């Protein structure tokens, strides 16, 4: 079986696919690529079917040596990549051969590059997904991030687009100074005072160093809770409620001063008030927001969230149409 040799795992590189959906009822989060758009386009550029496993890196990508001829694409965060020391293009179909080495420099903008290889990363699926869930050590490659000496199995080569197939700039990512996250208010928002909810929406929150696949902790303000008698079964913190489920993207505010956006690897429930949920499309955006940058929240309704999902679907179809034209 063809393999990729890991010379260096970078900061944190894991195998991810479209996610382990349908297991929330047993307490299993979806995991999967945090930036689903970049992940999907990378697979398209190498001719992989939707859902094929790829690599998600954080801040600094891995160093990989190939053992046979493959097509390769890197999307997502803006960074310099090289093949055998020569600069290569992102968002483009590339070709590598036996002995070729892919290297990364630290990201310039964004947080997470995605690396797709023709055939996909052929690790065994767990509960229907090849995604890594590091908190419990399941899925992916031995349930962990990659390290020097790992040998990743690859699937059978597909029929890829021609080398040089490129996604236009208009369909690539933008990296704003402040990342706006559209947010559906709900769940336990009643725990905040009206002024606190307005403050939450009006504040530019700084991403702290506690920002990973589990969640992003934010800092920038203090939010007040409505006084109440502590309910039976809830903790004493003003943010505590009787345990409830946590949708992916939900926002909890323990203590009222450091909101946490719960992401792909977060626990599925607990006893903190969740005041609403970042829409699914904008989880792509927060995936590319890095420590030290800022995010803001904009209230939207369900109809707007669904419209945003449709817009992303159309954007992805535009990218795929470029690939299809080049294949034709």
C-alpha cells in the first residue's frame, strides 16, 4: 500500500474528513474539518470524492515525503509551501512523485491549511468517519496528531484534474482584521440582562491562547446575569443551568467574562448556559481566526442562517465547476 512518510508533524496536524455525524446522542461530537469549505475544495482539486480524508494543520503544516506519484492540493490558511525546496502554489492541483518532499512555512494569515492527496488518507473509519478525535484517542491516525516517523496509508489514485488547475482568487478565503460571526440568539440567552446581550453583540472579542478544536475562549468584556434563585440540579455560578445539550457552535459564558465558542471536538452537553449558536457556515470563519485576532457577533435568524448555507453551497459549486471545466 502506498504511504506518505511524516518527517515532521508541524504544530498540530490531524486526519479529518467531513465529520462523524449522527452520533451526538451517544455523546460523540462530529470532529471533522473545522473549515469545511477549504477542506472540500482541496479534495476537489485532486479528484477525491466528497468526504475523503485529508490533513488539517494548525499554524505550521507538516513535512511530508511521498513514496509514489500523486496529485496534491493545499488550501485554507495563507502560507508558503515548497516541494523539494521550490515554492509551489496554493489552491492549485500539484503533482508529486516518489521521494518528493512537501514543506510548510508558518501561516501568514488564517490558522489552518488543508492538505488533500489523490486517493485520500486511507486510515480505518471509526463510527463511519476517519476524523481524529484526540480527546478520546479515536479515529484518524492512532487517534492523535501526526509526528515524525508516521507512515500514512493512501487510497487508490482517482482521476484528478490536470496539474495547474486553479481556484480563482474570488473563490478563496479572506482574512479580515475582525472576523464577523453570524449568531442565532436562543437557548439560555434569557440568563443575560438585556444590556449584557447588547454588550455581547457590540463587543470586539479577542481570541485567547485557549483556542483549539474543542473551542475558542474569548476576552474583552463583562456580561451581567439576571439574578435568580439557584435551580435544583444547577451549580452556583450565575452561568450554571440544569444540564443541557450543546450544539456545535454554541456559546457559553462561564463567570460572564470569557465567552467560549464550542467547536467540532467539544463535549456534547453540560451545565453552563449557552446563549446562542454561531451559524454552521461561519464555523469555517472562526476556524481561520487565530490567537490574538478579534471576532464580533451579529444576530441573525434561522432564515438568514439557511440562506448563508445555500450561498456557501453555491460558492462551492462554482469552485467545482472550475475544476470540472479543466477536467473536460
